[in-house]
C-alpha cells in the first residue's frame, strides 16, 4: 500500500489488502472508501472480503466506485457527503488516482486553491491538471448556475430511506433481481438491531449483544450507504433532501424509516427511564434492565402498560408480562407480587382466535387486566403511574397506580419528515396501496414496514412478507410493466406466554388466520414448544442470514389477483 496523507482527515492509496487494515486503524482511520469496482483484476480482494476483515477493527467500509475516466459530478457529491461527516477516511482504487481525483474535485467546489491542490498532487506523483481544469470554478460555472438540475446531483436507480429490517432486506432483494441497478441506502445510524429479540433479552433468554450488528456489516454487497438523515422529499423532481442540504436524485424510491417512539408524550417518563424500577423492552439499552428488575423483585407491584394503536408488535407489552410472571412463578414468589396489565385498548389481543389461550395465562399468573387505561404520567421517585381511564360511556377519570416495577410500551407515531411531507395521509403515515405497497399519488415511490398506513400488524414478520412484493413490483415497473404482486396483510406475533412455549399468532388483513406451518407442528392458537424453538433458535438466523441477504424463505410474493380475491 502506497499511502499518501492529504490532510488531517483524508489519505489515499493504491489497492489495499487485508494486511493493511491494522495500520490504517492504528492511524485513526474510521472510514475506508473504495473507488474501484470489484473484478478489475484477478489479484484484487473483493470489497466484501475487506469489509468482513475491517469490521473486527471497527472500520466502516463505503463504496463510491467507477471505472477509470468515468468520474462525474454524482461521484464528487457523494464523496463530499462522506467528507461532511468529519470522520477520518482513507480512499483507495487501483493506483490512488481516482481517489485523489475525487478529493481534488470536492476540494475545488469547497473553494480550495487550484495551485495548492496541484502541489498536493505533485507530491503524490499524480497529475490533477485535467481534474482541476474540469472542476475549477470557471469550468463548473454552468453547473453551479443550475444547482437544481438532477445532473448536478448524485443520482441512483433506487434510493432506499431507512436501513432497518425493511430497507436492508429490500436492497438485497432488489439487487438479487437486477444486480445492474445502482442502489443506495440512506440512514445515519451506525448500528443495526434485531428488535424482535429484545423481548427475549428482557426475559433473560437472550443476551443483548446477540441482537446487534454494525450497520456496515449488513449493507448488501454492491449497495451504497449514505450515513445521513433524510429531512424531506421533492417527489415532483424525484429527489430526497439530506440533513447536509444535499439533494439525492432517484428513479425509484423506497421509504422505510420505521416509526418514532414518543417517550415525551408521557409526562415524566423520559426522566425516570432506566431507574426507579421503570423500564422498557422497546430500547436496546433498557431490555437488560428489565431482566435485572424481574430477577430482583421478590414482592410488591409489577405494572405493564400498552398505549393506543398503532404500535410495533402489538403483543410485545404482554409478552414482557408473561415472561416475567413465568420467572416469578418458577422462583416461588409470584404469590407475593401483584401483577397488572394496563391497556389503552379494550381487548387483550386484536385477533379473537388467540384470546382464549392468552386469557388462560392471564388467569394462571393471576394478573389484573385494566382495559381502557392509557398511561399519561409517571412519578418515578414516588413510584406512581397515572392513567386516563375511560368507562363504557366514554367518561374519563385519572387513576393512580403504585408500582415497584413498571414496564412501559411508549406511544408511537410516524417520523416528522414523513408526517410533514407530501407523502403522508391525514394521520401522518406513508400513504400507500395496501396490496401493491405503491404510493397512492406517486407511482415511483414504495413503502415498507412500520411507517405505512396499511391496516396490518407492525411486525418484523410483516416486513419479511412485504419486501419481496415491493422488490418484484419495483423491478417490474422499471421494466415497463404494471405492479402484479400483492401483500395480503400477513403479520406474525410469537406470543411468549412462558419460557419454553409460544402462541404463534399469524394473521392477515381483517384478522384472517394465515398459518405458515402445518398445524400438527405449530398449533397457531395454542402454546407449543415447537413455536418456541422457531422463535428462539431459528428466526434470528433466518433474519441475519436469509432476510437481510435477499433470501426470501417462506416469503415468495403472491399474485395481486390472488391476494385481492
């Protein structure tokens, strides 16, 4: 590796090898930026190989690759976006020329002096005169004069907003159908989580790190990643707006940013989370605290809450209760603990077929159900929770409940940049057709996951079924066809009623039961050990090794006419 230090933030070199990574990490490099397409030479390590080795050293690997001589303004803008993070980066290509060219063009646009840039180039043995001539202020005046045109902006075939389960899986599934497409995922997060595992963490079944990966490690090979936040949309000109002010142009847009946990809508809650016996399995950092509270509680009052719909995984609040009660029962202390479940809704579960099995566990654990009780305030120091309780006539009063342990599921809403955009419905959710998942107004925009206004359960299992529908419809539309594939509203909620047994709820639009497995193996409306094995041992592997890699196990898309019939 011939390493050239450009400044305190940037260095460039020829092709790096795995043996070079430790030196780069020791030098404080945080981002490795590949400017060379895979397969240019037989001795070139693949970007996936480098990314795998770099992960262990805490290095992010990103890609802005192009063939020699084909650099354009889009590449330069992408490089500027990486620079804007302020993180120390090392760019490389076959010789270092393409990497230095990107830096030179980006520096010129930021006002650097051409003479200084030529001096830097000469010191590295490269000639940047052609780049300087093409990207100096005089040469680029025509581009700068019309900064709103897409030709002056980074442009992709597919832009995906959000790198959660939907965004990553969609990138992989779309690319598996057409690997020629230029795809970028936009998300500022550096971490990726298997959120369905957090209930198990709170129940002492999983360790929290088992549910975590570095974001870079799950970005599909051949897909770019912009570590920025999207703050707005310009659908009339096919652009998304980043927090840096940069505009990204798209041909097709997939919107999958998830939803927002609205902790601040409950007075006093944020100030007491993680202490005073107040916890939530809806946060990675707090799920282990749930388990600590469960283990330490020997007597007193344990309270579990559920807010108004919609929420992600509607069964999660009561899952926390069941696993806690199972531990207390097996530890011989349940008779000394008063358990309460305060639900803002009026039923235990939205699909009636599963209620008898769940009610039997409520009875087994002697839990008190408080329907139409919406948590509005928490006094952590005094250990009192306040609810707005409504009766059958709609009359409401404030009810106070003491607790020693309080597990809270927060209210949830669409992200502001969705709710305040032209893409939302009146309630703020992404407005899509519930079958094709295509936006109702903009034909080149698609939705995935919790952000949509589709009337299905907001679960990871729902996303797993949605992704192939969007991927196939999107690729078909780009080929000039109409969307021919449909989503049937499938959602799955593995209700962990005890450690070792699960009621596997699987249902679609209108509460229709949609079992995926033979009933002799997994009796969907009854608790089984087989369903527990599926949840605890199989589904995490399916998530990391299949879903996020575009392998659509038991998730092939259905024809639109079959779904609608």
